[in-house]
């Protein structure tokens, strides 16, 4: 299969998705623990939810609509601002109508996108918030054809810009997220999550 399963022509071994997710989660917790030490005032929160992703640009040519779990930590630094960290994993089925796959009728594949993003959330009036984010993403493809399988993955600088609405224990938001490496691995994501208030600092 060779080139048909390379991610932007980069041959990098695919690490287990669970392993990558856990390493990202541990890294986020470590970064935010340091942030918490210096934070002065605010409310800490944990958001657990689901991302629904729509590929755009180059990514839309090889992937269909995706879905997956997400988690976000918020460390309140002021009543109007939070340092945030987001991770998760969204799964996108391989888009088989792409011309590069015309000769592979029984081809099956799944893209996995794992972001690890740190950002700042500015809370406006009436529950609306704005949230720019920077970090990295792991972009992986696992495909099967005629009983054999092949996988590739790569990491890329990733940024996102989001807007959302939070009311009591419910949060709804949307963000444009893009990985920049040998082209654009971008998607528009909508999430809905449940907000768990954590310990407040005075």
C-alpha cells in the first residue's frame, strides 16, 4: 500500500492512541499545576464532553465528519479570565471517494486527531467566552486493506480559536483548529460538555 497510507508523505510509527492520550493528559496536569501555584483568584473547573468535527481544507479531502471525547481544565486567574488546557481524541473515517483510493474498493481507515492545547479564556457578559489556544496535535491514520493493515502518524504545531457559551453546568462551544505541517490539517469542532466546579481560591 505504501504511499497511499502516508500522512503528508511522512513515515512515522503510530503509537497506541491510549498511550498518547495519557501522556498528553499528564503533561496538561503538570503545566496547570504550576499555573495554579501562581494563580491569585478564580474558580477551577473541569469540563467533560464530546467533540463533533468537520474537516476543512486539505483534511476534508481525506476524512469524513468525526466525533470523540474531550476534556478541558480551567484554572481561574481572575473572575473574567481562565488559563485553559484541552485534550481529547476525535475519530474520522477515511474518505474513500478521494481519487487516490479509487483502486481500493474494500479499503477501510480511521483518522485520529489528538490535540494538546493551552489557552486563555476571556469571559464576556451573559456567559459568552472567547478562547485562543496554542499547542501540538497528533494526527494518525490506521487503514486496512485485504486483511493487511498499515498506520502512520505525525505531530504538528496546532492552534485554535474558539467561542462558546457556558450556563451553570452546561457548556457549548465551537473552535477552528488547525495543524500546520506540510499543509493544513484543519477542522471545525463543536463541543457540548458538562462543567464540574473544583476547588475555589480566595
